[in-house]
C-alpha cells in the first residue's frame, strides 16, 4: 500500500472499539524520534541502571511460548517483556493512559489489541482509549491496523 493509499484508508475507515491497534515502529523512524531512548524510560529501575551505557540494538533470540517460534529481538525489548513488564508497578492506576497502553504493547510483544481488550486489561474506558489513539495525533506510534 502506497503512503497516499494509507492516508486515504485512514480517512475512509473510522476505527471502533473493536479495531486492532499496535505500536507502528516505522512511525518512530519517519518522525525521526529515538525509540531506544524512549524504551529506556519504560525499563524498571534495576534495568534502567544496567542499560544506562549499554548498546540497545544487540539482538537476542526469544521463543514464543505458544508457538515455539524463535525470533531475534533487540535485547531491550526482551528485558522489557521478560522482566520489567512482570513487575507489580509496571502499570498502575496512576500510569498515564498513553504510557499504560504503550507498556501493554511492549509487554505482549506488540501483539495487536482492541480498545475493548485494552480497557479490560487496564480497567479504563474502551471509548476513552479509542478517542485517544484513533484521532489525528499519533501517541508513541500507536496506530490502528486498517484492514480492508
């Protein structure tokens, strides 16, 4: 799909609370923003100290528990998924909605979720989640997956 086709599709297809969303990593590149720097801010305190001076682009093998598929991911992603996201205070009621949703996607390997599913996980309104992430402003690269 060309960039213009993608823009047209976004204008024609209005996301709903059952539209799947995910982190669009290409958005970070297009916007010239540093994903690695931002990811460091989502590490637990223990790993923030460890990753302070470590190259974050080193790849590590991970195994999907459901499919046994082996993939290579940046080490910082692996640490976020396997350790930091499992800490009790990774997502709290005080975590901003944008950061909470971003952290949910980080913790699940960026598997797409709907605002309805996110709302259930966060005990927040699916409609508020939809309004936040379906508007013209893109928050942290979180975008709808437009099908059709």
